[in-house]
C-alpha cells in the first residue's frame, strides 16, 4: 500500500513547482519573446521568434537521456540541479536586456543564451515531475485522471499569473524590465520551498552498471520504442502529442502578431493578455471535470473530442477580424486544450509498459512532443516570412492607432503579415490536431483494458486501498 504522506502530500508540494515552470514559460513564449524581438529584429520578428522558441523546444528532446539518469540516480538530485540551472538562465536574460542599448548584438547573444539555459533547467525538472506523476498514477490507477488534473491545475495557475504579469502588471518594453526581476524572485522563493519538500527517491540510490555502451543502449531503447508491440499504445500517444504540440507551436508563435496585423484591437499586448486569461480560465474550469470524465468515459474519447474542437477554432481564427468575436471562441479552445492535456497525461501513464523505466519513457513522451512544438513554431515563422509578408509596417497597417510612446517605435516599425499568410499556417495546424485525435481511436480499448487490469491487480495486492485513500 503506498504511503499517503509521501505519495500525495509531499509529491503534491513538489508538483507545485510546475506552477513556477509554467510561469516562466507560457507568458514568456507568447508575449515577452515576440515583444523583445520586435525591438531587436523588427524586419524579421516572426522568423527569429519562431527559431528561438523552436530551439528552446528542441532542447526538450533530450528528455529520454535525462529520464535514464532520473531512473538511475533518483528524482531529488536532478530536480535540484534543474532549479539551479533555471536560476542561472534567468540571470543571463536580465543581463541581456540591460546591455541591449550599450551593445545590441552582445545583449541579444546573452538573451538568447539565457533562454536556452532556462530551457535546459526546465527539461531536467519537467522530466522529474512527469516521472513523479507516473509514480503516483501507478499507486492509484483508478484516480489517474484526477491526479493528472491536479498536476494541470498547478501549471494552469502559473500560466495565468505569467500572462497577467507579462501583459498587464509588468509589460515588457525597451525600458521596462520588471517582469524579469519578478520572475527571478518567484523562482528563488520556489527553489527554497523545493529544497524543503522534495521527496526521497522512489528508485535505488545507485545506478545500474550497464555492460553495453551508451550508444548501444540508446539503440536498444529506440528499437523498443519503434518496434515493440508492448510500446504500440505508447507510440500512438506520443505521436498524437507531437501533432498537438505542432498546432500549439504555431498558435503560440504567431497569435500576438495576428492580433496586431489582422484584428481591430486598439491595444494588442493587453488584448493578448486578455486572450490568454480567458483561455486559461476555460482551462481552469475544465481541469478537474476533465479528470473525472477521463476516468469515467475513457481518455481516448476525451482527447478525440477535444482535438476536433481545437481544430475548429484554429480553422475559424484566420477568417475573423473583430477581436470580440475571436474572444468568444477562446474559452472553448482553453477548455478543449485542458481536456486534451489531462486525458493525454492519463493515457501516457496507462501506456507505460515498464514500471522500472517510467522516467525514461516519460522522457521520450516529452521529447517527441517538444519536437512537434519546435517544428510548429519554426515552420510557422519560416512560412509566414516567405508567403505572408506585406509591404506595410504595423503602424501603417493600423491607421487608427498611435505609436507615440518611444518604447513602441520598434514594434510599430515591424513588418506586418497578411491574413493569407496566417491562414497558410493556422489551417495546417488544425489538420495536425485532427490527425492527432484520429490515430488514437484504434487503441482506445487496449488502453482502457490495461488500466482496468492494473487497477484490479492493485486491489488484489493492496486490498486496503480505497477511493478515500487518494484524498
């Protein structure tokens, strides 16, 4: 029988750090980076923004390697190392924005490096967190959906604070860098709390002494992932996740630019903050019900319906001009996104075939979806730069707006993109979401049977476990 104090309370405390990770990534990718690059690279903002976010996402592809060491050395040392690296990355970001006026190229190099370093720390910590969720879901398979919902709620709360801080409280500009100091303060506080609450390792303290080389071991793992019938549900889930993140990468890389270029918004950055808050409010409302629905009706059905709804929203957005009409669709996107996330996390924990290699296999899940996100953001910036550039700047594209603030001059001089260009990237993203939903349908019965069998086995071996144990 799992220890409830360690299995719920202490792990829950650690998962709260997911709130901090989402705080320093969501608003940062959607608002801060596009705004900063409008100052640094006004003529190729979308291209550089997509490349920067794409390279950061690519770092997450190292998750399987991180997962191997998490399984070998335990969760605790890797979590602490990741927290330290995230703090170092934030220091480089602050140095970059403060040296921009003195040396633009040097400041951009520091800023770019700081972002990548932050992503390195994020991949260490997120791999550990995913392994902790898998550990807890294995202890309580009949509550996997609700556990995933709790994990998602922490992340959504952090993301909401991030968008509010970046869009309203501490909006970034050429002379306002308070957002970075606030993020550094939040991270420092969370790191101290983390050291007091990180649980003991659920694995053995010393790594196994492998007889084969690292390259051969990597080949064996890849062969299992690609060819083993035991990993068929795992393969389907991670491919679906990659397609989902492809669509999300497109949306995250271009939505702020779309609001600037193709809507009647008088204050695009504030509108972006409102859009994010509305979306995340929908996600928060749907988070716990999504876990209940996933446990009741099955994760695959939830993912299938959520993917269809998100695809419809992606299809409609390039056709709209009135910002209020766009905001009407956003809550449905947020709810569908959270239903997908919760159900998908429940699916991957059920699809893991080897309980001794959870961190490694969860790392593969993160790696594949990060590749999807990297491709989405990078291709979005490249395609819209090639086929969507107009002959106007942002200020010329909005004659009813006045960019009379010095900090807005760089944003006003950015090259605007056409509605046709946005359609060329948003519609393929909608197709990717549809495809990602469809490929899960053939394995729906296999996943649910596996979860039921695991639940029955746990009841036989630990008859004292009841639904109230989870709470």
